[in-house]
């Protein structure tokens, strides 16, 4: 990160005057259990009236499913969510088999199929919750499939080809997961982030300030970034200035000279993967007094960000924008967020030549606070196709090592990040996963009325109060921590010393729908 | 400034109880009667009417299924007695092609006339069959739009139906030959004949009014007589070989007529043109295994103006075990006509399997000038597509009891919502004219091409399913 001394050298005087002391957040994993009373279980344990309360089940179960409180005659409701299901039979600790009266039954929870969708199946949601709770990889016994989803294409059909023995034996601490964000060598700070991802732009308005702050604090802990989204910069975010990206999007909501000057990275958002070519839209209900004040808008009206930037018709215009920001903030790196049209490769190269440090491509299946359903599914290509296209084109133009390529839009897991990097990205931007860590069930109701019923993507004061910043921060830190472990595990098995060695290594993967008989290029 | 195409809409609530996706099952015997019951905290206030609802139960087939599936009450209930479930009635809606989600979104649009908007990202499969195996393109920085920057209100969705001259031969300042008649409609959509399985004679006057209100054209049986003569402009009679002829004076007031394909099709066109020279004649070509060849053959005839290709209700080729899909068949016909250099001379209407607004844009990208629909309008009237429209079988949507204003309003709302969504995707593509979208596959990306370019090169051949 940029050291204070350097900042003093380059920050404008007025920014230095208003700069607040930067807060540190320790990168410590602590348990952060669900904030809901009842966990959603994969299996249900049913105890029939034949039970003689012998307590054998408590004895054999390794997971603490069966509970009888001291002094009680009857059992409490089992901890269904701790049960690993019929697979337990192999362990020899299967309560159903041990029950002398045959009074126990274990079956799949019918409610399980209600949770999740093709892209985020129930297994993935529960595994993400587990990681956010414990900070570790979900225990193998639970057999969660947390590599990806069931969408039947893209990341969900790509697999790493792990050798039986890694070609190089490496200890976990020898593996580097950091990436460099400024590769231009233009004298601007060479910012390095400790993990190959940073948090996506979610505006205050689309999510609550607790959510935004939790994301920012987790970014501090992992020496990475979070992005303001297009909705202004909350004063409460200022202690984390060094880990915040100010987004400049077409509506220019909350974009002021000082919000540009405070941060190390400024992101131009040209389009969003979930609604490319349509602009942004905050429905009137979510334009609460606080939001209206920050966006300098009228309370209660729907706020639109147009598409496109009406001042950008060409790469030259884009360059003009970048020059403007670079002039306003002399230490800032520039990120350019674009979606994935057919000519995304041209856009990326053009953006590089305009002076951007980070090209951020956002695929069609990415998250959103509100988007027309027709746009989510149909416009622009999924990120899996765009990464290789851009990576190869940048390489062919000889500028691949001068720009950082960041992929987003449907990256849900540490495996997805690794696959995106193997396809050619340097790193990833994540968004939905952080929200799932905070308890999102993907009910798709972020946009209407009071907003998210789970208190995450809402500005309603009562709903936002369902979560506090400490807990939110810890959940995201835990998720990041588990992901880092998974990522290190992948690199270790592949015998790679750093995540940047994985970039573009498509030869280390296979596709389940293909014959996989193309000889590797040497 | 010319008058803008605008469809007047108003919210039309459903007649029947809503069939939602989720429902909460409540094991009441374990209830602790907490004072801070989670039901009171429901963000959507879904429980408020519960008691009254259970007391009335006026419709026994309607359970309490208006839940949004957020799991909040389920996860917070003190006694853990609430469970979320998928409504089995919801899962029974439609069929393999017309999935419950399609029915639900159509109902919503028919009710509100609004573009469905939701939060969180896309939830569905990576790609799929038919129209789900392509994506539309968008424009960004290097080509902000194809037609220049413009507001949504400047995007034209009107199309011309009829034969166009390949070139103009001028005699002085006048055209040497008379220009063939053209019919313009403000949206690339025609209401097709109801499928025989879903024919409900009572619906025809509603369709007539809807066509008049939205400015599109409805294809009607030749026996149908519109309520108002003024509506004849929005009606195209369908003349099959065995249907009774339409009186000449009625035919003269229409702009478009459709005839069934037959060996004597040219004579038929000539006979109709004799009665009404300014009428445009469309030929209905069923997409059987011979359909594509026949459509291409017909397009080569100088008398043929419009070809209406029709697949089955699910967009599949007829009379074959391994059917091709409408999108691919349309592309094949379009490409063949382009290669022959006659594409601009005929109008191609494509029908069958158009279930969602994106299908309109995608079918046009694949080469159709406009699309024809019938089932979506039926679904707008709360039809479940249960496929049991037989005399004596009760209709779950009670379509026989439909009110005129309700029916017209719902169908109009749906068309308006589709129109708005067509404009959204065109806006993203940077297109100002739907006429220019026709056959512009450069504005789309196809699954098989993207797969080959991305993974085919790296991982060999794609395994066939």
C-alpha cells in the first residue's frame, strides 16, 4: 500500500487537511455464527415415538446432532444442520444404524430444493455460510459441492487437472497470492493487493451502510479494496480511504473532486454486466432521505444513470476522461469497468491505450441491485468467454504485461477465481459472494419496496439494523480467509509458487463437455 | 415532431388467485404464541390477511402462495415450525418449453404492463436450447452505438410488410413501375390464429380490439366478422382452401390477407389482387421437413410478397423426430435468400415458440422481419397452458367467463411490456430501427461459436449430448 509519507508528498493540501486517521482491521479469523435462530439443514433427523430415550444416538454421533439438556428427560429438537446425512453410515457412527429401537430416520430436507438456483445451488450457499462462519474450508464430511454451481456451462464445467503429485513441493507459506495492480510503470504507486480479488461496487442505496462498511473493513484486513459503487462516498467510509475505490459512473452521483482525491484507485464504470447498455436504476422506494442527500437528488424519485457516458464516443474521449482523473488525483490508479460485448477485446486494448491501469470486464451473469430480467439473461456474453478473448488479444498486441485484467460477473467461489485466472485474468472482482456471506439467500428481491428482507441490500433503517458492522466484517474476513486457503491449496497441488504463475494456464484445466485431447503447447 | 408510438395501459389485476412460487408451511400445533411472532415481521406483510383468507377460502384451489421466499420467518421462528416449499401448482404450470417462470412473468407483465425488474444476478442455466443458445450484443466505448446516441423515444420499432423492389427504375423523376403495396405496423408483431387446441371463439372480439388498440394486425379465421368496420385495417383474414370466401367488400377494407400454401398459390394471389390490388398477401408455410425448401422456393416467385413460416407451439419443426428449432430454420431461410440476392424483396414472418420478449429480438436477428404470436396472449389471460381445453373439462383459468375490458387490457399490457423490452435490448445494441436489426447476426453471439472460439481450441471436440 501507499505509505503515509508518499501520500504527504503527492496529496493535494486540502485532501491532507481533511484526511482522517486510517483504521486498521486485524486479519483474524473468529467464529461468526449465523444471525438467525434456525439454520437451514440439508438433512432432517426424525425421531419416532418408538424412542426409548436410551441416549445411544448422543453417544455415537460425532457431530452433536442429538441433544438432551442436563436434567431433561426428553431430547431437544436435533441440530439438523449438523447432520451429514446417510453418508454417515460409512463412518460407523450412524445413529440410525445404532438405534436399538430403529426410531431414527434421516432424509433430505424437502426445503433444501427451495433454496438457491442453477448458479447458486443450495450446497454452495450453505458452504459459503459455513466458510463465513468458521473462516475455514467446509468440513469434508458435509460433502458440500462448493466449487461452483449447476448451470451446466462455463466455470461449472471446467475442472483443474491436478497431478497425482505436485511437480514442486511447496509449503503453504511459500505460496504468494498477491497481485500487482499497476503494471504500467508510469511512476504512480505500484499497489499490490494480498489476494487476487477485490470487492465490487455496490452503492449506498443499493446496499446498507453496514454492508458497505463491512466490505470496506474486510478489504482493509486483507489489504485489498472495496468500491463505493455509484452512489457517493459515505463519511463513515473515510477511515478506510486507502482501501476504497471511488466509482465514476454515468450518473456521476456523489462524484466530487474530494471523493476522487481521497482514494488510491478511481474506477470508470461504463457498463454493468447484469444490465449492459441500460444504465443504472435505483427505484424510488430505495431513495431514502440519506440516499437522496448523498446523491444530491430529490427524495423518493427513481434515479437513473444513463447509458453510455454522453461525453464518451470513442477511445479518445475515454482518454480525455482518464486524463481528467489523473490530473485531479496524481496518485490514483485508473480502473475501467466495461461489460462484455463481442468486441470486448478491442475495448480492453483501447482502454489500455487511453491510459488505464486496470481493465475490469464484467460478464453478463453478474450481480445487480436491480436489473430488467431480459437484460440479465440475454445481453452480452458470459465472463468465461470474455476472459480468454481479452487476454489473448492483449498478448497479441504486446501489452498484456502492462495492464491488469480483472474479471467479474458470476465469480462465486475461490475455484471460480482460480479458473478465471487460469483463463487469463490477473484477478477477480466479487460481489454476490460477500452478500451471501452476510446471509443473502438470493431471493432476488433487492430492488422492491423496503429492499432486502435479510437487511443487506436495503436502506431501510429497521431492516439494516438486523446486522452489525463487527459481525458483517468478521463474516467477510472469514470468507476471504477460507478462499485464500482454497486458493493456496489449488496452487500447492499444481506446484505453482504464486497466483500470477497461474495466469493463462488453460493447459492446467479440462472441460467436462469436451474430448480434452488437444496436445498441450510447449 | 411526428407522433410517437405509445400503447395506453393500465394495471389490470388478475381475476384468479395468484399462483406464486413459494409457500410457507406452518406446523401450528407447536406454536408457542410468542408476542413477537415472526409473522408480524414479514417485510412483505404476507401474513396480515392470512386469518381472513383462511376463513373465506372462496377458492379452494388457491392456497397461501404469495410468499417471496426470503426464509426470514423460517429462520427466525422461535419454535422452528415454519417451512418453505415450492408450490406444486406453480410447478404444474405450462410445459417443458413454456416453463412456469415464463407463465409467471407473462402474467406479471399482463397485469402491470411493466418491464420485469429484479435484484441479484441471473439465476438460470448457462445456456439452453433454442433461443437460449444466443445472446444479444451491446455497444461500448469503441462504438457507443451503431446508429448514434439517442434516447429510447427515438427508437423505431415499426416494420413494413410487403414486397420491395430490388431497385428503382426511373422514368424522368417518376418511378417507371408502380410501387408494390406495403403495410406498416408500429411493432414487429402480428397476432396469429389461435392454435386449434386452444381455440376459444369468444376471444376473437378481444383480439380484434387489442390489435386495434396496439396498432398491430391480427390474423383471423375467414368466418370472423369484426365488431367495427374500422378494425378491418387491423385484421388479416386467413383463407384456407376449405374456408368460405370473405365478401369482397370486407376484403377491400383490409390491408393484409393470409392464404394457406398450395400448388395454386400464385393463381390465388392473382385472384385476390384482382379484387383488392392494394392488399398484401402472405403465404402461410408450415415448417415441416419440406417447409424451409418451400419457403425459399416461394420467395423466388415474383408474385410472392410475404412468407409466414410457422413452427409448432414450442418452436420446433413439424413432422419429424429430430426437429430443428425456429431460430435455426429462420436463419437458414434468411441466409438462402440473402445468397440468392432476393432477401429484401420478400417479408418473412416467423411464428411458433415466441414466448418471451427477447425471442422477438432474437428471431429478428436470425432473419425474420417480424414475429407472430398467439399463446403469450392466451397466457396473459391467466391461462395455465394446461392443454386440457376440451368441452366438458373445466378451465382452471375460467377463460369462458372472461370480461371484455379485462381481456383487452391484459393483452394490451403484455404487448406494451414486450414493446418496452424490445426497445431496451435495441437500446443496448445501439440500434435505432428494428428494420435494421433483421438478420444482423453481428448484433448477437451464438453459443456454438463462442464455445468453439473459447473452449474448442483448447479442449478438443465438444461431446454431443
